[in-house]
């Protein structure tokens, strides 16, 4: 709760950036998010058996 309050206070006190974001920047951010998601999916796929076996050991 205090974190959210501090975040709200910091966001309210921020000065305007006066920055320009062109369509190329937005496209790059979307590509970065898509690549991060794809990397996460591949990482989970690679370690799925190990993850499941660790969970089964933990449950016993």
C-alpha cells in the first residue's frame, strides 16, 4: 500500500519530458515485448520437464 502511495506521489511530481516518440519507437517497443514473450515461452519449453519434476519432488 505504501509503495503505491509513493509511486503515485512520484508520478504526480514528475515534470513533463517534452520528448517525441515517433512511430518507429513504438514499433520497436512492441517488437521488444514480443521478443521477450517469445523468449520466455522458449525458456519454459526448454526447462518444462525439469520444472515439473522439481514440483513433483516438492509435493512429496
